């Protein structure tokens, strides 16, 4: 566990092989399937018009907590997050699901971005837990720029930029200039990364699919910071804009404390 904390602090990402046993993987997949079948107001399809596959995302379904609660409270996931931080208290923020399916050709990749650009919190004790239910070769899995959680924070491409932040660079056009890391992933493996990490997902081959569950957590040192909203901003974060000031501890009854 000491190595987990050291690697997460330094690199911003760790892979934990077989963190979920068969029973907990089944529980996580059942929760994912519920989310897939029960779309929320923030669901979206990101297929290009020229693609025959599917690229579907849904974020922070307000009815999802009872479905996810057993996984969150009884599995080792919160313990893993606490170990990555080297601290004790853990709160659950929200879930996000991704369903990518290659059609007649390879589907588009998920563009490079940082989750922190549209989420109103900041701190060291932040984590995204990335869980896939399909075995993925390295080239189809999540890619991250090592140590990019240390800054700068960029604005996403395609979003009106009045923040003064630089726009995400064209990483794909200059991959050799970035320390990009990724791994082949088997069901049961999880990636834990800081939401300020630059990351993007590989495309999905024709006839293949990628089903991913992304769980977001925060810890005791995390503060509220008002950031511009996008379609991916969870509704509970928007409500905090009316209730908290910059620098306030990030706390609200909407968020389940796990430790």
C-alpha cells in the first residue's frame, strides 16, 4: 500500500491488478447495466455523423446511489482510494458510465482532457476509479500524461474559453513530446487517477465494445472552487454554486461518506 501512495502522489495514476474479485466485479457490472438502462438528463451520444458505432456517456444519475451503495460501502474500493491518498476519510462524489462500440470501422477515441476543468473542487485527495468490464489491449485502453496533475490546468477543446486558461494542447499530433502511460486491462483491474490528469481513451475496433464505469471520490483536504459548467458537470455540483464560496471545505449531504 505504501507503493500505491508513492506512485499515485508522484505519477498521478496507479493500476491495481485484480482489485475486484469475481463477485464484486459482477456487482459493479450490474450497477453499470442499471445506469445504461436508466439514462439521466446528462446522458449524451458523442458519435460523429460518419460513424456507425456507438459512443454513449451518462453522468451522475440522481437515482443511482441506492444501486451503487453496496459496491461503495462493502467492497475494498474506498480502502484503495484512501491508500492511494495516504489519508483516511473518503467521500463518494458521483458515477459516470461510458459505452463505446465499434461499428463498420474503428470508433473515435475520447479526446484529451482534464476532469478538473469542469468540476468545482480542488485538492490532493481526489480520485477517479476507472473500471472496465471488457479486456482491452493497451492501444484501446485509457491513456494518461504522467505527472500532469501537477499543472497546468487547461480548458477543454470545443468549450467557450473565458477562464484565461490555455486550451488543451494537440497531444495526438505530438505524442512523442509527452510522457503517455497506459496498460492492457483485464476485468477486475482498476485504474486510480487524479482528475487533473490529462487523459483520453483509445478508439474501439469494429465489432468490439468497451464498457467502463468511472467512480469519483474526494477526501478531507478538498476545497470548493467555482469552475465553469459543461454538459458533464453533475447537477449536485451546480447546486453547490449557490451554497458554497471558493475555499470552503467541499462538503454536502448529497455526497456519501465511506470512511
